[in-house]
């Protein structure tokens, strides 16, 4: 059974991502494009267009040509945005890197992507050729634009190949549910290195002429001040921020009357929590769903039906998107009303994983369906609900934490003979990594510190439990379900 969107598929222009997002930037002149949250500094659309051109020319002088990969690492800000679009305008492919990664993790992504150059926002001034314009390059809409890294449905990081058409299509699909326009103001509190912040805030906002207030890091007080004083109209966040809205003092005293809608993504959101938070801020809080491999959005709660869309759902399919619910045991479509693994097909589906045909075959079917690894259901109104995950990733504050990576670090400790890692819920309904380890004279605090020194902060093990054995199947696969039961 194939589920389809109610709205017709949008027209997808045959252009590159840079052309679609900033093609009209020069004509928008003095309209604010980017506003730095901490300082208030404004970059107009005209200035952004000129800066992108100047840096693109500098990149070409550095030898960057069509099809070359450039790694971009750093926090949100005008310089990051300039570098991002300059790479695209020079004909390059952006592989965005989380600045919280360790040097070893950064080196792994740079090496795997075969990046020809690695740049940071601080490098922008040195690259810029003031007044210069880049040489024209021939880049087709079906060529790669962005190469983010994701764990997908397994634990190993892989380069997700997203074309210009994938990303342009997802902008136009998403705006059908969230009609962002040039009078709107958004907040770039989601990291731009993550495809969620990239597509639904940065690219969608700039493509439609909105102003984006950038935040280099999350700060609740600063976010609330921006929302009020900048009269923010659309806010994209992750569930931990919704939790803060529900509990932080003084929120009811602020004026958020300009706010049309809050969209939560990157991890499931508890319905009761959403209702508590929206009562305090005075705007609907609804969810979306997607993954890096979907550019990233496949489902979104539409503003036009906010009152009819249950806060616990991720909304209906975006226009031009199809879905199936497939029984993971039988491989057959689940009957109406039953749960199944969500499969998605549409113009936003990735081309595959860079240099990893096996993982691509495991995720994409021959007829274009992407197996998400998430179990869901759909109600009679076409709203989807995420029920559980087939995949083993742990979602910690919106970040993906591969348990296999943590297990590899744990067993490298001389006192650890075996290890298994699962996500367990905390008091706030969030998930954190807990390790079960086999060994003698294990000091939990020592082991936690050992792992923390070797992984990004969001990947840290938060709890260690010593056990006699790690339960495994006959094939040697860790039985994480059993570990979760032990953790309960």
C-alpha cells in the first residue's frame, strides 16, 4: 500500500542550489539576509551576494574546480554561510563538519570525502578576492552539491550523496507546508553543519527572502531575547529546546505574538511536553520527520492544518513524496492501521553513500524506496507517527550516536573484555548512551573519562554497568533489546 501526499508535487527548477537560493540576492539589495544574534551585525542580501562571489573567486585561485570537495567546519554565522555558498558557486561540493568532532574524527571525514581543502569561517577574509567574480562553471542539477556524513541505519559514518536537485526539490516541497516569505524572520539556532538546519532554515529561508538571525551556539536566554525583540515568525528547534520552553521561568511574560509556528525535529517529541510548552509560548508546536538521506524532510506538520494535526504526530507527507509501511519480518506491506518500517520515495532521496555500494544497497531498493529504519503508523487523516526504531542509533539531544563506535572505544581499554551500548531514557524523556561492560576491576568513572577523551562530547557514555556477559545472537550480533531490558 502506497501512501501519497494530498498536495500535488511542486515544480522543481533545473538549477543548482546556489542559483535557487541566492540567484535573486543582488536584486534584493539592502534587505537583511543574516543578522548576527550576539552582536546584531547585519549582512544584506546584496552584501552576501558580493561576498560569496569574492570568496568563490578566491577558492578558484586556490585550485578548486567543478566537482572538488571542500570541507567546511565551524559554528553558525555570516562567514560560515558565505563559505558554504562560495564553495557551491565555485563549482565545489560542500562536506560540512561538526566542530565538536575530535581531530581524529575530522581527519576521517576529510579523508573519506577526499576533500581538496578544509576551511573555517575565519578563513573567509583571507580567501576573498575583493571585487572579483568567479569564473563560470558548468554544474548540472543532478551533480553532487552537499556531502554530509550520517550513520544512516547502521553505526558507521558514511558520506550521503545529495545532489542540487535533491536539495532544491526539498526546499520547494517543504515550503508547501511552511509558506515562508520575505517578510519572515527565522532563527539559525540549529547548527548549519546539520542538514536539518541547512535545508529548513538556511536554504529555505534565504531562497524565500527571509531574514535569518544566526546563533553560534545555543543559549536559552539569548534565544528568547531574539524571538521577542526580532519578532521571529518561524522557529525550528529540537526536543531539548521544547523541554526548556516548558520549564524555564518567566516565558509567559514575554511577547511572542509574531510567532506563527514552532517546528521540532531531529528526534521524537512527547505530545504532553509539546502541549505544555505551546501553552507557555502561545504558538503551536508541531513536528516534522526526515533524515540526512532525505535532504532531510519527508513529513511535516503544515501550518494550514496546525489545529487539526496532533502534536504527537510528525504530520503528513510532503508534496511529491510517497511512503510505505513494511513489515520488517515478512517484507510485505503492513495492513491499514498496523505498524511497519517507513519506506520513502521522492525527489529528495539521496543518490547513495559515497564509496559504499553495500550500505547503499541495504538502504535503497532498486525501485527507489529508501528504508528509513524507523517503525511508524499512519492515522485515518494521513498523519504519521514514529513508534520505534529498527536502527540501533542513539539519539542524544538530536545528535546521532552510533553504539558500535562507542563499543569499539570501550573494548580498546585494557580492563574491558566486551561491551555493549544502548540508549536509555532519562527523567526528561531524553535518551543517553549507557554502556554494559565485561571485565575485572572496572572503575566506571575512569571508563567514562576514557571514552570522553576519544569521542565528541555528545557521544560520551553517561553511565557504565558491569555485567557477566554481553547477550548476543547465534551470529554474534549484540542483543540490544536484552540490554535495554536490563537497563530498565
